C-alpha cells in the first residue's frame, strides 16, 4: 500500500481538486490510500467559528455562512449540473456543526475546538471522493475517526497504538483506492479528537505504520524539502535525500515541511517518506529514509516567529539548581508551552518558547511570586543546521541578537 497525503494547499479550490485527479492519473491508484487535509484556509475559518461561539455568538451565523458559501462555490465548479448527491451530503455536514453548537453544554474550548474544526477534513474528503468517482476513479471513502484511536487530551492527543493497529488491520489485503481525512481521531467516547496543526502528515505515517506500507508521499506546492522556507529566505536549495535522524532534527527545530511526529513511526519500520510537488509529480522530490545526513551538504535555515523569550533569576541571588529547573519545566508543561531553547547560568534561566495556547499571563502570574521575571514577546528564533561563517553572518546582519546558543552542527539565535 502507498500512502499519499494531500495538504490544504493542494486542494485549496476546485482547480486543486482537478489537479489531484491529474496526479493520480499519472501515478496510478492501485493499492493507494489518500489522506486529505481541509481545503485551503478552512481550518483557520473553522477556528474563527469556534472563537465566535465563545466570544461573540452574534457573529456565528456569518462565520458559518462564509464557510458554507466557500464550499458551495467549489461544488458548483466541480459538479455544475446541480442535483448531485454530494450537495446534500455537504449540507448535512454543516447541519451537524450547527447542531453541535446548539446543544453543546461543555464550556471547554479545546473540546469544542476538536468537535468543530475537524469538519474541514470531512468536507474536503467528501468532495474529493465524489469528484474522483464521477471522473472514473472508483474509491472508498473512510471516516478516519473509526480507525485512529486516541486519548481525550483534546487538541494535543496521544495515539493509542494498540487500538489503532487493531482497527486499521481490518483494511489489510484490500486493493481499492481509499480516501480519508488527515488530522482527526476519536477517543473512547467517540468524540472527535485532533492530532495538532499540520497533523495530517502524522495521520499518513500512522496509517503507513499499521499497514506496513511501501512508502508515504507528501504532495506539496514546493519541489521537495528545501534547505529553507522560500517565504523568508532567498536562494533556497532542494535537498535530494535526508536521513531519518537529520529530518527529525530539522522537524524538532521547527522545519514545517515535515510534521515532528511524522517521522517516528516511519523510522521504526524503515518506511521511506517522499516529499514531492503536486504541480510536477514526475519530478523526483526529496526522499527521507535510512542513510547518512543530507545531500547535498548545505546549511539549513529554520525560522520560528512570534516566540517568547523569558529570563528568570532568583530573588535572593541563590543558585538556579535542579529543583528550580524541575519546577520550571513542570510549569511550562502544565501551561502547554512548546519549549524551543533553554540556557542557564548560576543565577538565571532563559527559555524561548511558543505561547501556542495563549496561556502566558497565567504562567507569568505563577512565576512572579518566586522569581524575578523579564520577558519579551514577538521575538524570532533562527536555527541553522550545518552552519558556516557566511550563513551565520547573513542572519546576524541588521538584527539585534538577544540570545545565542551553538554546538558543533547547530546555531540558534533569538533576535528582535
């Protein structure tokens, strides 16, 4: 079985869905499993629906209507005759969202988020599946929530591998084309859970692991894994080959082409991961697999924006020791801060982290009773793997460096 994952950029509109068909016509469809993300910026729009539900219910109908109108436009381009069963199916999915928001009694944001935002993937896969069927590519639509089982830590779940393996194993030996959702799972109560932003890559890896797949291919709007994000860096280079270890390092530091959790299940079974362009599907792209380092050998640049840099020091100038550090990490964990860099001296502790759930004020309140706290929001964290003097100089030029950390292969700079 081959696992193909198509992200939101690949199905951002009707033309994207048509192009997905062209990719399949070129690659073939036998023993292929499609994992498809929500269309374009749908996840952001669904998040706006959740925010409206909690903050301004009067704007909720407009947010829902905008989402429905967007998908209706896509339907009308792909199924212009009207009267197609897919219209009713898409409409019923929107009614499910409205119904949930009407009867829900839970005040927990993360729970509501997972129940609502995941409809983006359900909508996109219903549309893609129907279009492929109408185009002569027969396929079986699956609800991935029946297969990927997780705990109930909404928005940041862990996969229950034994239950997932048991469910997915029922698909072994079947040769048809499957179409399913990325990003989603379900807990023991059959409530929807999500695997984190960009979690569709992880979905593909989970399915690949459970099916002992031949390979996973992530179809992107770039030619493969580049040594830097072309949105922020000029003169990027395509990496032809990356080892699992190197890819995990890049993902850990924040490279966005490959989801950090994606590589671990693939590495355990040595399933190669390919990153290819959905615009030029015959191009070789990048292969991640067993091997050494990267090819070609070149500095790799990673940028993480909107970080928080915090420096803590003891109020009485006592040492920051293991007990303090243990407490600090527990607080960071409890407040769901994604730590990207740490540095400590005798009486101070510096940490750069991602305030992804907006819980910084509460964290500061906990810390200020015991420590002197200085923090800066909106800083950027640059990481260079396999750096050289020229690469380092190019980042430092014109920037205020607030913190620097390096080892033999990697340098990190926090800048303002």
